[in-house]
């Protein structure tokens, strides 16, 4: 089958023929109809994610059609429209049985534990636990755009932070997951303050429902500015970038009893930032939590938010490309690559 493959980190990504995936006995093979291009793919291509080895096929935000099922796959049939979360659980351990496969010790992360979906087909094991039926109302492109960024933001806000209507949400970093958080927060009835250093990203945040925006370069103290703009501080704040400055800005912009959610993955020197424990976390009695991925069982709730008309996925997809342009799309992330999502829709 055809796939986008790189053989060295940071090297060219070429369209080539690779072996067809085997169908797992409890899984399915899906014909990929669309796949998002995510910054996590860029990290894998650059070699900054320790789980990726070469040669490698990136891509984890896929949607498609079931082409084959294993003998122990019961819930899916050939022809079903499907998607899946980026983190696949074993379906049998205590964490999975409790509904939390994102912390499963035997988890499989699409395009990190193995090859991904920048290809004509992908195999998904334990399909009954990990695959999700996709309704006709959602296009393959929208579902691919939903991918890990929107699903991650949804779980961070709804399941982890338990954001309530009327609570201020501050989003630090308006890349893919940050803009997703803005749109979801607005859909949930929360006033949203979007923070970034790029005015085009802030303009898109406003278009997606942000109540207020803040260019972090325009103020001397971002945390203080957030507290002023939100009337005392955000109830919930997200670091959507994973860098030390945005982490500190997020913590310092919270009001008393506020909740910080770490969504951006901190790598390299940002993996162990100093924490303002006494004056900020202790005296303000803040909650600090992490959020990564989403269980398959929670995606239907996100789908309902879309099909009800409260969340418009199409507005987040700003560019569609063929598979042959996957390499140039990743290379563009070396610098500022614009706003919104890029989706491969011609495999």
C-alpha cells in the first residue's frame, strides 16, 4: 500500500510502497479517508519523542471505513465509518475497566508505538474497545480534524477540569489544541480568554468564540493581566503549549481554588519547570492536573456536541492537502505555520 515514510529524523518524507497491515484477530483494518497533520507528528519526525524509531510512518488523527475485521471483533462490520482516539487501551486492565485507558500500562499510541495513518490503511487492535462509530453527519475531514487536538481539549475541559457554564477559561497558546479548547469552552457556555503571541491566532480564537484575547507580548506580566481581564482570575486555565513560560502564566492567572490543566506536552528543558508552590499553589489552594488523550467511550459525547450544532468542526480545518504534501506540511511547522488544522484528504 502507499504511505508517507521517513527513514531518518528530520529527513525527507517520501511516498512509497509499504506492506499491508495484518488484521488483528480482535481488531480491524481501516481504509484511511482523511488524516490530520498534528504538531505531535512533527515532534516524532524531528526525533524529540523517544517512542518513535525509524523508519516510520506518522499520522494519528484518522477517519475511514472498515475494510476487514478479525474473528473476535463483534461491534464493527465491513463498511462502517469509524475513527479512534490516539491512545488505544488493552481493554482488560483495571484502568481500562474503570474507563481510563489513557493511563493503561499496556497502551498503544497510534504513530508512536508503531506506524501511523499517513497511509492507505491502518490496523486497530481490540477494535470493540478502541474504535468509535462515526455518524453520517460528520465528514471524514471533520472527524480527522477532531483527531487528538479536539478530543484532548474536550477531555481536559469536561472530564478533568469539569468546566461549568459561566466560569472563566484561560487558554495559553492558540495552536491546534488551544483553539480547540477555545471552541469547546465557548460551546459549553464559558467566557474564554485566549492568550498567544500571534495576532492571527488570536483573531481565529475570537472567531471561534473567545470572549477576550490577550497578546502576551503586549504586557509585562501575563498572569496579572489575566487576573485583571477575568475579574480576579480564571477558574480554569490550560497550558496548551507545554513550555515553562506558558505553564507559569497559566498558574499565576488563576483565581483562588482555580484549576490548571497541563495539556501541552513539555519536552526537553520544559519537562521540569520550577513550581511556585508556596505563594501561588499553596495559599491560593490551586489544583494542578494533567490531561492526555481521551477514552474511546467519551468520543460519542463530543460527537453529540458537534451534531447538536454547538461545535463547528469545519471552521477549524483551514487547509486540505494530498498525502504527497505531508512532508511539506510537517516541515512548515519548523516555524510559524498559520492557524487552524491541516488535514490530508486525498490519500
